[in-house]
């Protein structure tokens, strides 16, 4: 590893948001440990790639850009980025402008103060700037996941997260895994820390998901993760001779 932290951003058709998001990330880099920035374009059909290449030339010359040839989903975009990451720790965020990169500073400090070598810090969105139907759907989904998986996280799908790269790479990778990182990591003994973060209105464009498709996919994935957690057997201690 050559960096302490890798900041990972996944985007799909976010041409109008790339520049302002990158400007905010660039502004907080001096207050974070040695960090790289990675963007994954998940098969965009607008000018997202052109905007990312322009940012690399003018604002973030060390920006790593990875591009899928077709839309593969947010979880696969995360896997693509984290496999390529050179950081010991991973920080994830969305590229639509709703996340404030300044929150990463306090979340990083929170992770450093924790005594365990591995920890998951989740940026919980307490006051969401979404319409009522989206807030209701998210609250219902989070409540159902928390009840069934007992992960103790009020916002399991929160984009802002910090965790060790090796911990994530040890997880099974499937589309939807980003919604279940708290449950999967806690099953492996990684402590959970929650931190209240700012949540803003989307800068430009619109969400790529409807409440209906999120609900249908979420229920299917939830059943799958329940089965998976029930089938995983991990030792509490490994002795080497």
C-alpha cells in the first residue's frame, strides 16, 4: 500500500456534478492523511467521463479514473475501485453532491481514536434532504434490515463510510453489498461506529433508482444476506504453530 486512505466515488451520468464534487474533495485533502482519489464511471452515457478527464488535467492531477464499458451497478463500481485502491483505509461517498466531504475529516478522526485495528465508521444521515416518499421508503428499508439483521445501524445504505480495505476485500461481493456492509463486517467482528453527517439536496440531475425498484431489489438482497450470514462460520481464534 502506498497511501493511508483512498477516497472512492462512484458515478453514473453525473456530468453536471463532477466538478463541484471534486472541488469539495480537493478542499478537504489537506486535512486528511495521505490520500488518493478514485472515481469509477459506471457506464455513463452523458459527459461524465469528459468532465472527469478535465478535472484530472486542471484540479486533481493524480486522480485515478476507472470506467466500466456498461452499467454494472454501484456495488460492482465499489469493488472495481477498491481492488485498484492503494490505501490501507477506504472512504466512500456518492458523486451527486448530497454528501459533504468535510464530514470525512471527523469520521477519520473517529476511526483513529478507536482502540481496535479494524473499525467501520458510517456517516448516518439524520436529516435527509429527499422528498417524503424517498425518506419514508429509506426509513422503512433501514428499519427492516436493522430488525432482521440486528446490525444496529440506523442508516445501512449511507454512502459515507470509512473501513479497512482488507476487511472489505474479505467480504463476498455481489450487487447490493454496499447496503449490507455494516451487517457483513460486524459478522466478521469489525466494530461499528456511527457519526451524524450532513445531507444535502442533489446538486443536479436525478436519482437513478425509483422507490419500487429499490424495494424489490432490497427485499431480494435482504433474504440473500440473511441466508449468507446463517451459513458463514468463522473461528473466534486461529492459533499458528
